[in-house]
């Protein structure tokens, strides 16, 4: 091949399937994707979650009282009030949300305590915390 043939291939015209025109080839030292990957589009679910999680102060509260509610809580409270006044759509919404999430019932668990005594020897601890006498009416089992 002569240098004349190389010059013809790189003149800017399409030179075949594996040789794109020089004008469209990547420049040395420049990224092939200068703008980078486009940002991921925010889905509708994320937008709704973000809006419902925002906190607002309800109107009509005293100036000193700063109780904040999420938009979701405000929506449910409004639906509950409208349902109580007989609004059918609000009743449907409130019963749907109540059925899906239910009421929060307290969990009945026994509460335990961790007792961390002072740094005592075994004898000091027994003298301080062990019962001195057996309860009345209980037989003595030290035999």
C-alpha cells in the first residue's frame, strides 16, 4: 500500500464498514461519551413517596405549638373527618387504607431489666443483695 492510498481512506468519506470517516472518529485524549450516562429518571412511585413523607405544620394551630405531620398523616386525618361527615369517596379511601395498613396495636411483651451491680466481690454482693432470712412459713432447705 502506498501513502497515497492511506490519504484516500482518511479524507472524510466512508471507507468501509470498519473505517468510519475521520470527522466522526474519537479524538485522542477525549472520552467517547463526553456527557456521560444520562441520570436515571425518577419514577412516579419515588415522587409520591417523597411528597407524602414531607412534613407540614397544620393551619389553625397555636403559634407556640409546633406539631408537624407528614402529608400522608394529613391526608388520612382529612379522609377520616370527611368519612365521618358522610363523604362516600373519603369513606372508600379511609376503609381501603385502614384495611391495608390496619390499626397499630401495642405489642404485649414482658419488659426485662438489666441490673448492673457495683464492682463487688462475691461475698460483698451476697451480703448486700441476698435475702437475710427465709420468708415466713417457708421451710429451711440448707440441710
